C-alpha cells in the first residue's frame, strides 16, 4: 500500500476512535447523573370506593316498648358501680328524663338488653353516651318526637340516626343493623321503630346500641359533632 494511502487509512481509524470515545463519555456521564425522584404524594390517586355498610341477617324486630327496669351486663364495667345491686339492677335508673327542662326523653330506647358502658372517660377520651348490649337482635326506638336530621352509614358509628327534638336537643343511635323505612327529614314519634340493634362499623364490635343525648346548635360544617354530649343518666326524671 502506498505511503499516502496508509496515512489516510490511519487518519480515518483515529478519527473514528475519537468519535466513539466521545459518545461513550456522553453515555457514562448520563448514567452517572442521579435518577429523577418521583414524589408519590403528587401523583393523583383514584377516589376511594365509597363505604358500603355490611349486611347482616337477623330476626324481625318485635316492638316491646322502653325498658321498665335496667340491668348492668354481668362482668362488664357498669356491673361494679355503686348504683348496681346484687341482682345487677341499676338502682338510679329513670325511665324518662328531661333535657333542657322541656324535652322528655327515654333513657333506654331499646326493646331489650343490658347496660354495657356508661358515659364518661374511656381510653384517654370521652365515651359520649350509653351502650346497651344484647346477644339477640332487639328493636331500637325514637326516644322522643322529632325529625331525622341524619340517617347514614359512617365508618365509626356504622348505621347511624340523629334525631332533632327541638330546643337544641338531639339524640344519636349508632351501630344499627339497618334502618326502618325512613329517610332524612322524616318526622318520627316517641317509641317509633328506627331499626334493629346491630354491630355495623368499619371494625369488629359486638352487637350493641350506642345512644347519645346531645345539646347545642347544629354545626354548619361539623353537624352533630358540633353539639355537646350530655350524660342522660344525670338528667332529672321526667314526670
């Protein structure tokens, strides 16, 4: 091969080597850069599926009226109270009480069961009402005349009804197995069937009714949770 051709060939090989080396440098530099961090909090998530209350089977309720006497559940906290006798009868039980001096309310608006929890401090918070327990399904009644202000399922209260009775008095009925043929805005009368005692919630609980008496002004945003809970057992007896 003539000398000039050899020089031309070697020059071409050298130029190609340089170009290849430059491309490799670019590739390595790109690999050395830190990867882009993706903030998962900024990625839109699909809306969660709506809560669907569990469906339970039960016996048909048989209205029996409000409890004439109240007993504490054996082995549960209320059973060791000073107001409970040897037969577990709650001695200071008042069948009906007066809220805000005018509204006559049933203290135990259930067709059966025993007192399993009272109003007061519990687990660092406030237990805002009374709990009534029954192994078998029993009916739950409206404690007084009123209007259904809320009727819906919540993860914490399960199937829940809040009644408005006037003069800033409300009652809450939680963990119902299901609702009667009622809806928000309906008027109800004292003793009207609201549903059956159940155990609905987003967590496992025994069958019981959580019953609250609330007073105050309905919150524009917080609704019933802007109200003040009252210990129904501390209210004066109604005539």
